[in-house]
């Protein structure tokens, strides 16, 4: 079912997060009516705001469906990591109901949600990732990585609980960590959109160099600048194609000691810095304007 003619009502989740705020700002500029939701009362620039349960609450999706019905929403833009697998599974029915939902297939999104599964799937497809392992810090597989190495949550968002271990004795903050060889080189943020009907067709892409990280060597980017890095862009494209991802993506890539790019993680959603890459929203709005539901 195509979107109702003239109806430009968009539901943006995670209104208080960086990705949600970016989405609201960009959509308002493009003339959309934005209904924003979050699990907490937050400052926002949307046309309307509704408080909802947490993404992992069993009532979350039914509440979203009720809001979309009442507000005549024709485009759902998820921005919260914890909801992405749920939304991907619901996306086929949402599209049948006339609600555009630009997100990858459920299994691809599930793989991206798990950093270890992401690394394993990409490695098996010949995509460069850091050497890694799971398990106890003293397990043979982890010890074989040497130092420095990084521990990060297997499932988690942003740079939370990421620790650089220069030597033994520093505990991981994550309860179920992924261990990876530390990549000492430049870190990049790659934003992309792949066509829903042809995932191999990347319709928009922007590479940023992260110039300041929150925790110094790791963490969320506090400052970043557009970068010309053809090998980084190609690695991101190859990764998206290997997992048959479509819709918006946000990838972290870092250079190894030899200067080669290696993929750290994939977020199957728009990124926090998407306002700096107008082509991303142009591509998504273009799908909507042409009646493409995802």
C-alpha cells in the first residue's frame, strides 16, 4: 500500500539521542511533520512528542503501532539500537500497512546488533576486521591476541564500556565482551544508504575522519571532518554488500598498524552525524517521495 497522497507524517524514535535529534532537524527542514517518541521526557524540535515504553518492553511495538495509526504516520524512522531487530522483523507488515520503513532484512540487522556475529560474518566473506575473540580474559584465544587489545560490549551502542588494555590486569567493563586487537590508526565514520530493491546499489555515502574521541583513543567522536579515503569507502561498501544490507547504515572503521582499514562495527540506522551528510537524508526522502516503502 503506497503512502497516502500528501501525508508527510514521520515517526522518529529516540528523540533525545543524537541520531533522533539529527533526524528530526533534517526532516523538519524538508517539510515533514515529525512525531517524536522517547522513553523519557526530552527536549525536542518535533511537531509532537509522546513518551513510550523502553524499546525492550513487550508493549513497545504495540504502542508504536497505536501512535502511527492515530497520527496517520506514513514513515517510521527508527534510531534506537535496541529496537532495530524488532523493527526489522515488523517492517514487512508495516510496509503492507503503507508505512515506509527503510531498514535491512531482520537477519542482517540481527547480525549487526551483535559485534561478534558481525565480525565472524564479515571475516567469512573476506572483509577485513580486527583479529578477535570472545571468552574470559585469560582464555587462550584472548591471550593470543596480545597487547594492546580492546574489550567492548558484544551488544551495545556507541563507545560505551569500551576499554583499551595495554597490559594484563585491567578488567573489561562489559559483562560479555568482544576482545579485539587494538587498531592504532585513524578512525572513520562512514554513513551510507543502500537501495532497498538493490542492496548492492549504494545511493549515498560519506566518509568522516574522527579527529577527537571522547575517551582519547576510543569512544564516540566529539569532532570529525569529511575525508577522502577511497579504501575506507570501498570497505564499507563491501561490508554492506556482504550482509545484503539496505537502507541507512553507520559504520566505524579503523586503520591497522600497516595502514589498512578494518571494520569495527555496523549500526543499521542513520548515524549521529548524519546532519553533516545531507545526501543521506536526500536519498531517504527521495525513496519516500517516489512512493517506495522500503
